[in-house]
C-alpha cells in the first residue's frame, strides 16, 4: 500500500579496509538521506519518511581463495556434473553478462573441492569466498546456495573432527549420503 523498499546507493570500495568501510558507511547513509529528501519533493511523496536502513553496508565481494578446484564459467554454463557435489546453485547470475543471466538448466553443481583451500590443512571455507570464477560465483554467493553450502561445510567439518581426519581425506560420497539423509539437495 504505502511502503516501499529500495536498494542502493552503491559504490566501489576495498571491503577489507576498515577505514574505507567506515567512510562508505557515512557516505552511503548521507546519500540515503539525500534520496529521501529528494523523494519528498515529488508529488505524492511529500510525507515520505525513512523507517530503517541496514545496520551496516552490504559488501558484495572481497577476497576469494583458490581451492582444490576452481569452478569455471564453462562448468556452470555447460551443466557439468561432479561426483563430489555438495550443493546446487540455481540462482541467476545478476550482472556478469551485463544483464541478469539465467542458466538453461536447473542449476550447477558445487563440488566439495571448491570449499577446500589449496595447500591449507584443517580448514574448510563457506560463504562468498568460494573457489569459483566470477560468473558462477555471482550465482552461488546468493543466500539459498550459500545456506546449502554452509550446511555441507558444517557437516563436513563435524565428520572430520569426529573421525580426526583432514578435509582433503574426507570421502565426499559419504558426505553426500549424510547430507541427503538430512534433507539437503545435492543432486537434481
């Protein structure tokens, strides 16, 4: 009825630099207030008010690691299947192609090897730092795929801790079986 949710404004910054993040927080909040003041000058919006903003800016991308496997754009586009898939990413790619891009299949596999950092023991990684090229990463960094990947990584970490083994040694087929038993979608 009388409520709107808007995105933005946006800016480019180094999301790993706390000083740049602070500057961006201040600048973007000021731009938000300027936007609302400008909106009030439009007919029908004279009484517009800002109810809330996010408690901090959302940084889309910072660093990514090189994993035991780097999922490629071609893997995602060509629907390559992986025996060690721990999740499916079916989200469209928002901007890599210059516009929203929808895959011509139901989603690409996220291999377990994409969450194991190369040459680092006792560590699994989940979140927007996945070992992927830009296009598939833009799909898989979204919330739904990340929840699935997070469940898989947490499950893998628990199994590794229980068995006293390194993530590289974990049998991904066994991991997939446990994930399926717990209701995770690891294949189409």
